């Protein structure tokens, strides 16, 4: 595949962010906060780290991504369209009737591996995909993006045990640790302060990074790919709403679009990039 | 209590899986620490690489089943009926919404679980599963039909399927060559006066009841409705037209089970009285499996009593039991 430099990745992440804002504003609904926080991670995955081909989206050898936090669909749909899985013009159908772009991640969309939206299930799906890879002696990697509110679900920890038991070194989880969930801050709703120790004690590699630093994201994933026995859990410290000042760290924008034309224009201005 | 030879449905399931494992290398089986009871252990011993014991973690089992199916595997996943229900949402979102070829085969359903008591005797599962879009629901009547259902699902099954098996052995009613057809009912006994439609072990009760009814001058038709979804609408409408009265019998709640499905069809197409025998908005109880049928007014005598009631001068369902 093409080699993208860090400067390209930055531009791609900017495009993803612009499209996120355009989609949720057009739909008058959706989840910008947790989409903006993973834009840099998505740029690295889809434009550098994942072995994928938009012209051959079901190749058995491809890497897989399950976006377990399915409400971040605008981010994923934007990344897929920019990567060429479907025309960018389709993004305007997001959350509207007669469009495939369902409110939460939907498998009918080219490039999407699994429908998600109810939290805590995508990691188990990833375990199944990684197990199948082992059974079939394939070399693909399975990536799963989970949220830090999401890991309050017990089913995540069930899947963590299974990943460890079956030594799924082909499974890489990226935690979008943005500190905010629907009702407020995760530290107040259900504090999980020691994720690194927790995942280590479950038998996983644990790597903590700045989820907006391309170099750190790339190096963590490269390290995870080299794991011999254990699955890897990358704790990406991120900012919810990253790139739009009034959305940053603001629980209000977990699930609400820009409230006015003025807010909309301001968001695009702050994100920058080209129209 | 039950006449004739009985065989274990779960043994039949485990053995059939083992046979199919040789035929289909992409067949994988998951369990949640109950494999020696559900009998998936028979497959597990033969094919340890394709058997995944996910521990007491049913949500993980169901999501993993989805991931395996998305990667091209033919998946069977088993636990006790009651414990699979805690994964309703995983089944809904990860399996049914993705419309994956995942087969959930559960054992220890209904009151025949016996001594373990109410906590383990689920009588709501068929209703819960039938409501899921894309999900198909089958309740084999005996070991022969169990093998046939499992064969069918492994060879031609599409989308998510739920198969309900028991802990107890059930009487063998079908002959060796019987073949299950999804969406088709099977008539065990013809009759013109009334139709008794049964599900699971209660079909054998219905056949015994039909013998007693014959001595009382009532000729009852007995149908095995093993495919609950899709259901055989033609067989139901035909029974309604030809016999004018329907009694349903099930080891399940009368709400959202076989009786409800049958009544839906008759209401829409040919309304006749449908009297439903089963668990009446209640939990089960510890006791011997077979004793519980009498305790809950679901035994052979109760079927006879209810069916006779249809022919009273002023038949009234609420007089029963």
C-alpha cells in the first residue's frame, strides 16, 4: 500500500474531523465527541498500519477493525470513505432514511467488519476473528477500538480473559481513554484509575501512549504486532471532542451536534484544513 | 410415566456434532463450562482445536461466536437454556443484526430439569428467542429429530438459529428415516374432532391423551410443531378448518410460546377457539421432572380434561384447570 508520512496522516485526521462535524450537523444528531477523539488513531490504522484494500474488501488475508464503541460511527465512516471504500458523497446520508449509514456502525457499509452500537460486545467479536485467524493459520491482525466508558461493561473483561487464554497475539485493542461518558466524567461515574495494571493482570501487554501523537500511536502498534504470545492493549490518552474547543472535555458533546450554524462554522474553522 | 423407549436428545446432539466435525473442517463449537452436560464435550474430545470452552462467560461466548462466523466458520454454541438468555443483547446486536450463521443449541430447558428447581427451569426462552428478527426457533421432539435438525443446520442452516433440547431423555416417536423440514409440522395421528398441537415432550403426552380420548369417542389429530419459527401456517389453518377446535400443549409458558403463535395464525386466517396448556405465568419448582407435569396441571390427564372441555355444551377455557 501507499506509504503515508506523518504530515499526510495529520491532513487525513483533519479531513476525518471535518467530515465528522459535517455529518452530525447535517443529521442534527450523532456523537461527535468520541469520534473526534479517535480521528488520529483511525488515520494511522486506515492509512498506515492496516493491511487493507478498498478494491478487495473481503480478502481473507486482510486486517480487521471492529469499532466496539459503535457510536463513533461518523469517525469510522469518514475514514472509510477517504480511504476509498465508498464515495464521500454518501456521507451526507448519515442517520437518514434510505442510506446505509446507520446511526451506529453497520455492516452493510463497505469496509465495516461488524455492526456495533451496544457497548461491550466488539472485543468478543474481535476474539472470535482472531481465533479464526489462528485456526486458519492466517497472518492478519484484528484491531478493536473500545471506549473508557465502555470498559465498565463486564463483557469486556470476559473477552479479556479469553484473549489471554488463547494467546491471541494477533489481537490489538486500542482504548480511547478520553475520560468522558454520556452522564459526565468517567472518574465520577465509575472510576477505573488503574487500567494499565488491570489489563496486565489479565495477561495482556499494556502500552500507554498519547492518542494524538502519531509517532506514539505508530510505535505502539508496531510493537503490538511483534508480540509473540500475548494480545496487546494500547491505552491511548485522548481528549474527547479533540480539535473543537467548545466540545473538548465537555460531556454535552458526547451525543449532540453543533447547536447552531455559528457553532458549526466555528468547529470547522478550528479544525482547519480544506473545504 | 412415559411409554416406549426413551433416548437422550443431548447425547444425540453431541454425537451428531462429532460426526459433522469430520465432514466440515470449518465447524467450530463453543461452550460455557457446561460441555459435559450439554454433551458438546463429545465434539471437544474428538476435535480439541475446534472446541472453545469460554468459561462461565456466556456474553463472551456469544460475541466470540459472532466473530468466528464473520470469519467463515460454521458455529455451534451451547449452554443451558436459562443461561443463554442473559446474552439476549449479544444475540440481538452481534448475531441477529449481523444475520450470522450461528446455531445456539441449548439443553436443560423447561420443567424437566427437575430437582435443580425454578432457577434452572426456564419456560420463557422460546418466546424471547422468537421475538428476535432473523432468529429461527426449533424444538425437536426426540433424539431422531434432534439429529436431523443438527444435520440440517450444519448443511443448509442460514442465519441465526435457536434449538431447544432437554436434560431428560424423551420417548422416541419418529422412525429412523424421519427428516426435519424447517417451517413444516409433522402429523403423528390423524383425527377429525379436534387438533392437539404439541411442542417437545408434550407431543408424546398428547399421543397418550389421544388414545384415552378415542375411548371416549373423541378423534383427536396430533401434530408435532417442532419448527416454531418459521411456523407451519398451512398445517394450523387446515387443522382449524377441518377439526374446528385447537388445543396446544407445551413445556413452556403459554405466553409467547407455541400456544400464542398458533393463536396468532388462527386469529388472522381462520378463527377457532384455541385452548393453551402450559405454564401459566409461574416459575417452576424442585421435584422430579415427570412429577412436575401433574403438579402444574400439564400431564396426560390434564390434556384429556382440557380437550374434553372443548365439547361441553358451553365450553369455557377459564374453567381449566
